[in-house]
C-alpha cells in the first residue's frame, strides 16, 4: 500500500488542525493573562518558567507529560528554536 496515505490520513490532519487551534488559543490566553502582546519565543519562555502555566498547557492540549508538551511546542514554530532570547534564558539557567 501507499505509505504516504497512512502518514496524512484525514484523522491525522484533523488532529493536527485541532492541536494547531489549541496551541493558538493557549497562546492567546497567555497574552491576555500577561496583558501584553507576545511572540512565540516569549510565550514559550513564560510557560517553561511558570509551573502553573506549564500544567495548564499540558492539561489543555492533552499531553501525558511536560517533556512531550515542550517538544510539541518547539515543533510548532521554528522561530522558537532560532530565538536568541530563548538561548540566553537557557544559558542563564544552566550556568
């Protein structure tokens, strides 16, 4: 059978669209909560620094653990991985 059929089945596409909407809704919630317009890297940093927001994100999007949630957030937008701001925050926490 055609392997690409299984990779992009209608159910997978629906799950992706649902997750896309969930993460955008969560990002809007964080912006409203912090009362400022934020980009994805700053939202990501806010979420990983605040345990309560991380728990809300994990529960809202239906992940099993924090690691899976962080990896999916990183996959969502490539600007998060390329962010110099995020690199500074991570280096500050490590060193």
